[in-house]
């Protein structure tokens, strides 16, 4: 079952202690799509400028990503420039140029409107709600957000949360959104606003899954080579949602079991672990299904005793 994803497509310039890339392929929807495409086809809604490289479009098409919903507008593509220190958990933003993304209004092609699985990547919550208004057959809607929207549009964000089934955010965002330092209390409050399932991403320390009355802690896999963490959270979401799209059918799709959600968390962690090994999407470009399953086994072995 394919996924509709709405978010950003960008050109990223990233510097870490282990190297640098100039205007590599980035954006929340891009990292999500590249990751999820290992499990299911994607339908992308985003905007780029006239300067967007054709080679990046070719890559997305090669990953079974439908680009009918990708708007190409006069002007320049969204650009982000950031730098990481040896603590790779957070980036210092050096420059942000929204360009055509500043006036992005998601419009779903008619072929996208009946998609049953929807992922709303990190964009304005009012735009996320606008997308939901256009979906006429959605069964499972998941979303991401960030501190910028929590601080600037919290009321609109909470209204959008009431309309989704799942929320995937990082631990700092969870604490800020709920106004709680304790993640268990924060999760309880956030889920009371709408999402039945909450995933709190914790970077190199893994992820926490909250569903019904149960909690699962997915580990972070110790990695020898980490070069660029940009997009790791979006890659996690892609693996998580991609696994659900591939493995849930019928009633299980509407209400995935806790066991299924736990496996989705691990596959999300698997995809994020590959994403950080090289800059931009370079590692995912040559990733194989065999490598994914081998690493899934490593995650399982890490937590078995």
C-alpha cells in the first residue's frame, strides 16, 4: 500500500568534523521518501525552484517515488546550511533560504486524494491541516513537527493533532509541546490531544513508542562511522511508516498491534542508522534489502538476553 507524503525538498550544505557537502539533496519529504521506498511506493507533494537539479528528480523516480505532486515554481529551491560539532545530536543553522518554499501551498493531484496512508512531514500545521482537508479516503494519518511550530503556532498545531493517528517527534519537542520534563507524562498529555500512537525519537539513544497503555524502548545501534545526521529523524519515520504500509492490511491496518508497531520502530531505527553513515542520501542510494535485514538482526541481537 503506497504512502502520500507532504513536506520539503531542499538543497543542503552540511559540515561536520568528518567532511562537508555542498547543496546535497535534502528536505524532510526527500529523506522520508528515500527511506520508505524500500518498503512501498511513494506519492510526493512538495515544491522546488527552476534551479533544482534534474539528477535529483531522476533519483527519486528510480526509488519508485511519484512526482506528479511536485510543484516546480519560478525562483530558487529551498536551501539550508548547517554545521555539526563532535556532538552530532544537534546542528547549528548557518543559513536558511526558504525561497519558493516560503509560499508553498500543498495541492493534491486527484490521483493522490484517495490515498489511505498519509505522512505529514515537518511543515506549518495549518498546511498540514489543509492537506487533511483534501484527503477523502485516509485511514492512517501520521505527522511530524518541530520547535518552531510549537513556539509559534501551538494552537494550530494542537488542532491538527486532533485529526491524526500518529505523531513522531524528538524528545526535546515532546517536552516543549507538553510542557513536561518527564517523557512519560509528556506522552500522556500529547496523546490526550488526539494521536493514539506517539513515537519520541532520541537520536543515537533510540526511540520510545507509546501506544494504548504500553511503552517500548527501541535501542540506538552503536555505529563506528557516523558522518552526517541530517535527515535521520525523517529516515526513521520513512522506515517506520514504510514497514506499516507493507505489512498492515484490513483491520490490522486501521489498528496495528503493539507488536507490529514495535517492529516498525526497529525498522525505522535501521533506516536512520544507515542514513547517518554518509552525507545527504548517499548511503541510501546504494543500500540493499539484504543489508537492511542484516542490520535488523543486529538490532534484535542487541536487545535479546
